[in-house]
C-alpha cells in the first residue's frame, strides 16, 4: 500500500494525489517502487490537473477523463526514453520527456519545485538504467569471447618414428581487455556532480549529499 503523506511534501494537490495513488497501487508490478509524483497547477482553473509519477521502472502520465470520473494512464519504460529535461517559465515549468522514437512528451504548468525534483528523480532512474544496460553489454561481450583450444594431432597410419619429434609451442591465447564498470560509490558521486554542474542543486545540498555518500562507503 502506497502512503500518501510522502507525496505531499511540495504542496501537491492532496485530492489529485489520493486519486492517482489509488490507481497506481494496482498498476505497479513486483519490485517496482514509486519515487516521486508531481501535480500540474494551472494558472486559472485547476480542477482536473494532470499528474506525472516516476518509478524505478517507468514514467506514468495520469490524465483525468470524463470530467474527472475516470483516469487515463500512459506509461513509458526507461529503455524507451532517450532523455528528460525541464524548462522554467512564468507559470511553473515544462517537463519534457524525449522518447527513443516518436514525438516529445511535454507537460506544462508543473510547479517549479516539483518540476525540479521530478527531473532529478527521472534523470537518476534513467542513468541507473543506462548503467545497468552498459554492465549487461559488457557481460554479453565477455560471454561471446570464444575459448582458445589446441587442435588434437590428426590420426595417421604412417610410421614417422625415424623423424625427430619437434616440440610445437602453441600461440598464446589472445588477451581480451574488458572495461571494468565503475563502483557504486564513484557512480553516485559522478551523478551528484552532474546535477551540481547543471545548477539543479545548491552547493549546500551537493556537499551534504556528497558527505552522506562518502560516509556510507
């Protein structure tokens, strides 16, 4: 059961959050965790806001339908996403999802604080997926390397006992250089530095998070 309180920290509309979480609770798969939820806030009438939810497996787009009686859910998995971004405007921010194929998915009027945290959550999960994919590719390449074998001598019936036996030294097996993946702590620090360089987190947030990562090392 998803607890609603953890998704109201940035002034999200409680009614919208409650309705969306009630539906997502039945949609999430095993080992899938909801990380952040942002709620649209239109400048004039905001009776039926859209919501965007980020899990460790995908992004959910939740749109009210039939005058709010039902909800339309559309999801896109991390393997289908090329990149994510957000743009601050006069009234809130735009959250932009760029899929591997098709047109960009743009949601307007996301409150700036929520848009920032939504981007951080989505960016981190997308980078985690890319890193796991990279590790999987390395393992596949390792598995594809064929072992070096020495062919057995062909059988024959001729008598070559009068010929001095030569010692044959097989060629050394080829050395395969495989790039070792970064350890988890280095990866986290690199991602944190990227967020700081893009001015998505303050220096205080950067130093605090950096200290937390190093303490857990």
